[in-house]
C-alpha cells in the first residue's frame, strides 16, 4: 500500500512560478516511477512529467522547458517546479506512483493561473 499527498497548489499570475510536492508513504520500496498528471474541468487527465527511481525524466511537449520534475531520498518526495505558468496550465494536479501491476494516486492539488 502506498499513500500519496500533494501540496503546493494555489493561485498564481501568468508568468509566475509554483512548486508542487508529493510525499509518499507506505511501501515506498515498491515504487518504480513517479509522475505528475493534471486534469482540467471537463477534460481528460493528461500526463505532465515522470521520473524513475534512477532519475530519468520525461515531459509532455506542452510543458518542456517550463516544468521540471525532481526527487529526493529515492522517490519518497517528488517535486514539480512550474515556471512561466500560463492560464492553460490551470488544472487539478495529481501525483502518481507506478508499480508493475498497480498505480497509486494522490488526492490532487488545485493550480489556478490567472490572466
């Protein structure tokens, strides 16, 4: 069992920055990779960024060059640094922990970017 708690969301002006945090607890040793996803109202949840235990990262094209995913203490804590934020980045952001046979999701944190 893995529990995930996101924090760091809020309201920010376009062009500003936020850093989201995801704290993992439980069977942390079983996690192979972590990721950030986001979902805007009425839209499908979409991938933002992923990171493996070894530090390999991948990003959605829409956030490349603006967002950075990182981790400390293995995958116990994962961050999403978001710079140059745009109104279209507004969404609920979710942390995901990936295993071979099951994924775990956090409760989400709201990010709102004003024009």
